[in-house]
């Protein structure tokens, strides 16, 4: 026996006949109240004989609804799965006048939510060892959480972690642009506003996307966001970018203190993440291993089958401690 994953060829049929019915019958959804009374939504599912419990920390703009295929695959391979929508996105509460603002006051708010989720929701249901699975912005949140709570998870996977973002500007220039943007918002007497060049939600066609090589998975992603308009999110605000830069600088400075064993998946053709800075941070993390995923765009979990299967096999082997018997 080996790990079993869905395929692009059968995906449209599998979604209708298997994944959506699974979501209705096996997945429990709920919410709790986070800092400043922000509602944080979550979902979880537990197979009959779980080999580990996995908490997912997703990327910017994402909702747990976008992770239906991945959650199904993990469940089918006997992982219990727990996932939350970070504040300010997905089904969770917003904190500005515009629900499409990509906003957070400070990444510590994300960490507080994740820790509360684990302590209040996950731990009472946990079966097997507790592991963390992150993507992109969720990787930055995950790394910060591992730093603050080193005993919360005994392993973590960080896929395309946001330890640096493109364009990779010098700190003095990035900070200068952020300060100009913050000053502009103060002049307009608005608590938040899009950073220069950022706009509300735009559904880019597949030909212009730099997230995945999988046409079918990208189509499902866009269909979901067309149907569930409440999860649509626009570009980043100046406030989010300021918080992100503080978070990334903190991670780089404190990387040697992130001691949890980590598997880091670096997408070779990532046009969103600064892979050079990512490599620098991982080199400083004492118990981390970086695996470069050849030909991959940013989203390795929604890539075409050959790329995705390679990445997911590494993930499942790592999260389970050992591969299944052949």
C-alpha cells in the first residue's frame, strides 16, 4: 500500500461524487471568538484510525473551502485534519470598513488565534501526535508560533513559507514606501487602505496565473471564489504589509530559536516568495530540511499531478514518521 491522492483527470467527477459528499458528512465546522471579538471559523475531520493530527495554517486570501481536496486526501490517508480561516479572510470576521481589504494589525493576532484554536478545539479532539502543515503566509504564522510555543507541535511542514516576498526590496526602501502609505491613510483619515498598486478582488484568467500549472485545479479555485463571494479578498493593505515586514524580519532574526523539526518545501519557480531569503532563514533553523520542488509555482498543493504527488508524498512521509508499507 502507498499514499493515495486524487488526480486531475478524475477531479471534476470526484469533487461532485466524493469530495463534496465527504465534506457534508464527515467534516465538522464551527467558530470561536478571537481577539477584539473577531469571529474565527474552522473545520475538522477525524478518520477511524488516525495516525496523526494535522493542523493547517493556510495562505493569504485563502479559506478552508479552498482546501477541500487536500483535506480529503489527508483524511483518506488516515490523518485527522484541523484548519482555521485566519482573521480578515475566508469565512472569518473582517476588521476594516472594506471586507476585501487584506488586513491585520499585527501577526501576533494570527498567532493568538492559532494557539487558541489548538488549545480550545484541537487538543480535546487530538488523536496521535500533533503536527503543523503550513502554506505561504501560513508558513510565517507557523514559524512565529513555533518560536513562541516550541512544545505545541512536534513537527511542522512549511510549504512555500513567506520568509521574504518579491519584489525583494532593501529594508530601507520597503520601510520608506510603507511609511508613505501609512501617512497617506492618516491624511485621508482612514484606518486602513490598499498599498500602492493593490486593488479589490480580480479573478485572473488561467493564462495569467502564477500559482499553479494545473488548469483543472485553478478552474475549481476560481469557481469557488465566484460562487462564495464572501471569501473573496483583494490586495494587501499598507497595514498588512507593515505587519508582514515586521514578522519576516523577526523570523529571520530568531530563526536559530525555531527548534521544532521542520520540512520546508521550496517551489522552484515561485514568483511570489523570495526563495533566497527563504533559504537563508531555513539554513539558520537548527532542525530543518529544505526540499526544492522542481518546476513548481507557488501553490504546491494545487499543482499538476506530477509536482503535487511528489510534494504530498514528502509531506505524508514526514507527518507520519514513516512511509506506508508497499
